[in-house]
C-alpha cells in the first residue's frame, strides 16, 4: 500500500495500483477525484517531472507485499517523505546511500527483509528527525554507529535478529525520550554502557541473545520507573539478581534466563503485581530447605502471572514449597525441570487450574502422582520424566481432555502396575511416552481411541500379551511406535500396515517374544525409515517386497529363526536394491539363512554402511559384487560356512574399518593352492590398510 498525505487529506492506494510507470497517473486520478472547487492546492501534481518530487508525498507504505530486489534508489528523491515502511518483503542489497537525502524522514521500517551490509553512519548525521528505526530480522553486519547519538528525537530503535557485532555505543545519551530498545540476537559484546541505566523513559529493553557480560546494577530498581519489559536472557551476566528489581512495579515481562546468575532469587518479587512472565531458567541460582524459596510464596501476590520458568538451576534443592499451589490461577506454564528439587508433588496441585504446561522433569521428586492432577483440565503438556516417582498412574489423568503430550519416561521412575485404561479418553493426545518404567499387564486396546496419536513409546517395561489389532486400524496419524524390551507375544498384527498414512517412520518391536512370520503387509509402510524386529522368535521367509520401503534406512532382523536357501527366501535382498537410502542391514544370527549369498547384494545402495551376515548357515563364496558397496564401514560374515577366496574387489571398500570374516569358514591357506585374489593377496591389501580391525562378531 502507498500512503500519501497532503494538506487536503490522507489517501491510500493499493500497491498493485502504484506500479512504477503508473504512479504519476494514479496520483493525478486521485487529485482529480479528491479536489473540487476553485483553485489548485496541488499545482506540482501536473504530470510533468517525477512524482517523487510532487508536493504532499510524505508516507510510503509497501509492507507485506512480495517485493524483491534492491530498494529503489529513487526513494531517495522523496524529499518530503516522513514515513517509509518496506517491511515484510524480500528486499536484498544494502540500504541505499541516498536515503539520507530524505531529510524529513521520521519513521524508517525495513524489518523482515534480506538486507545486508552495515547501518550507514549517515543515518545519524543527516536524518536527524528520525524517531523510529526498525531494521530487525535482516542480515545486517558491522557495528552500531555512534553517530546515532545525533538523533535527539529517537523513540524506538529495533535491530534485533541481525549479525551486528562490537560493543554497544552510548548512542542514546543524546535522545530525549527513548522508549524501546531492541538489540536482541546479534553478536554484541562487552558491558552495557552505564548511561543506559539513566534512560528512565524506557518502556522496553531487550538485549537477549548476545555476548554481553557484567553485573546487573544493584540500584536497577530506581532506574526504570515505568519499564514493562526487561529481557537480559541468553548472555553472560554474572552476580546476583538485585533485590531492588522488585521496585520495578510496572514490569510485566522479566527474563534473565541463560546467564550465569547466582545467589537467591529476591524474596519480594511479589511486589511486581503486573508481572505476567518470569523466566529465570538455566542459571546457577540457589535455594534449599532453609532459605531461597521465599520468592515462590511472594509470587502468589502476582495475580496476572502466566509463565514461571525456573528450570535448569541445579542448585535449587530441597522440597518443592507447598505454597506453589497458591500461585495465580492465571498461571499457564510452570517449568521446574533439571533442578535438585526433592519431596513430593503437592496434593493440592489441582488448584492450579489454568496450567497448560507442567514439567518437573530431571528432578529428585518422589512419591506418587497425586490424584488431584486430574483437575488440571487445561493441561496440554505434562512432563514427569527422569524422576523418582513410583506407584500407579492415577485414573484421574484421563480427565485431562486437552492433553497433547504426556511424558512419564526415562530412567529413575518406578511407575508400575497396569497402564490405566482411562488414557483412552485423551482424544487430543499426540505423544504418549511411558517408557523405562515397570508397567505390566497388556497394552490397553482403547488407546486406539486417541486418534491423534503420532508417537507411542512403551519400551523397556514388563508389558505382556498381544499388540492390540486396533492400534493399526484406528491410529491413522501414528508415525513412531516403539514397544521393544517387553514381554509381548503372538504374531505381529498385519493391521500395522494401516499406519502408512500420513507417514509411518519408526517401528521398533525388538526384544519381545513375537512369533510367526513377518507380515507381508508391512511392505505397505512405504515411508518407513527404521524397522527393527531383532531378538524375537520370528520364522518363515522375509517378505520379498521389502524394496517397497523406499525410505528405509535401517533394517534389523537379527536373532530370529528366519529362513532362506538357494531355492527361495533371498528375494528380499534383490528387492532392497530399491531402498536408495539404506544405511544399515543386519540379518545375522538367523541359523536357517542358508545357501549362497546372492550376488544381488552388490546392488544395494552405495549409502550402505553396515552389513551384518554373521552367525548364519550361509555357504559358498563371497560374491565379487561386494566391492560395489563402496561406503561400507562394518562388514561381518563371521561364523558361517563361507569358503573359497576373498574377492579382490573387497579392496574397493576404502571406508571399511571393521571386517569380521577372515577367521570364519574355510579359505585357501597354502601358497600352492592360492590363486590370484586369494587370501594371500587379500592379506597384502589388509597390510596396506592397517586401521582396519577384524572381528568375529558385531
């Protein structure tokens, strides 16, 4: 949109109507339609000369178009221009030097483009009327010009998300009322200029994501009486959080996370009654049973608090204060993970009815999950992993109808007994992770009611029984199913083939007691990247259509009772040549794999890094085509009945560093019997590749 102001009115023209060759004509049409009566208040709008010089062209707004290329230098001839907005386009190149000719310019908004180069020092020397400079989200480099100190009317300076470096010059010392300073996510270093703390007019101070260091002044609480936003996160600040920060009673957002702050959190933070977001995570802050947790009780006075993130402070120890349940019901995010907090989850946790995300991960929390957690009906994400929780999952967890992610995984949880059937009521659930606990019993069939599930992780438990057929029939969005290291039995359900929409990626069923054959229907999971069925009791032939899994990267069928011989069963090897991304093929430890290694093995993808054929009944010679697999790093054929000579082509495997097979089978050993390409000649090749290891198994 092109905005034009004159002494008569403020007019708006869509950008599509303001193409370069038609701008003058468009303005004349507007003049004719907007000006009536006697006289001509816009005599310069006469069709002669360039429209850039016509009286009244003071505002140019072309934001949110699909404009690209360099910023036209002709804009520099708009001498009466007061506001320039080219934001949210795809402009490239540097800022045109002649923009400094727009001496009347007050507002410059060029954010969200692809501009590069430096901020011209001339901005401060020539455009002394500038009040607003917004350049964030470009690729600008260099230092912040000290000449900006000449901009006495500057109210907003926003250059976040660029690549600026160097120290922050005290350019703001000459300004009369700087309100917004955004230097976030650059490469700025050094300490903050002390004079910055004299800018009592500031409403927003955002310097996160740099390499700034130093201490936060002890008297910061008297420096910014009307400051709502203070963000120092992602820097290298040290020292304590000053107690005076509790005097910044206008604060709504306080973010000091990811620094090196130490000591106790000021106990009077509850004075910040407008506070909405408090982020102190990933520092070295302290609290224990005797002192340091008072700020939690104080924060109960912050009736607008929405976010509290204190995770990643390992020196937060002792029992979680029971007063935490008195925080405002407006609280939506509570992150307590990666701390030394111990004790139990307060039974009154259900009072925090506004919570949408709760994480107490990687802590020493113990005891049971309180039944009151089922009252948090707005909860979308619940993370309780890597703790010392034990006992049962309360059935009330099925009341969390908005839950999207449920994590109760990893080590040091002692949750046990059956997985509650009430989980089937969580219709919005995307991720269910109950791994590495002590759950027993069967997988609840009604998990199939959670039709939005994309990830189900139940591995490393003591689950028994069958995989419910319904999981394949009714979970159309499932991408990741991991139930390995359990005691599951029966056949692998053919219905799992229905998980092909939209994109099944990972299927890990290993280390169970599955029997029967590998369902041929699994070959319909054409987007599958990992199929791991090792260490079961599977028998029969490997489906010959395995090559339909064209995205397959890892196939592990080891330690089963699968079959193949010279007549039938090896067809899957030829089929796998269609899997152009295959990196790992592990089919060893299947004693009923007999007969000769198919020569088609050399047609497998050159992306293959691991080939394990050890501990089978394979016989015959090593195919010379093995040399086609030029990126192999691990080749293991030990403990078979392979004989003959090692093919000379194995010398092409320049990336091979572990080869198990020299000591297996019966190779020609005496010099008289050796022929070209025999073990003697191959030994010469191994001597020239001394980094290669030999192994009998992998």
